[in-house]
C-alpha cells in the first residue's frame, strides 16, 4: 500500500500481484489470511433504505404483473368476441 499512497500505482500493482502470488504458492499463508479479523459495521439507515426500495419494487412489479394480465385478458376476449 505505500506505493499507492505515494502515487506509484504501477509499482503498487506489481507488489500486490507478487503478494497474491506468494499467498497462492505458500500453503502456510492460509493461517495468516484467516488470522486477520475483519468486522463490518452496518448502517441501520442504509438497511431501511434498501428494504424500502425492495418493498417498492415488489409492489410495483405486482401492479405491473396484474395490469399486464388484465390487459392481456381484455384483448384476448375482445379478439375472441370479434372472431366468433
């Protein structure tokens, strides 16, 4: 990472690829990977926004589906009545 902080992006990419190569070639490095604890903190506002958007899309999809089915049935019966 120090390469990226200094603005040397090319050298940073090469160093990152070499580090990944080292992890892939050394089976003992698996313990090092899992030794780092990563914690994710959730923002309850983001969860609410995502749930609200999901609920909106679900309701919108149901309305579109029902209106499409009704429109299809209307056209189907209209064609059926004209034919016979």
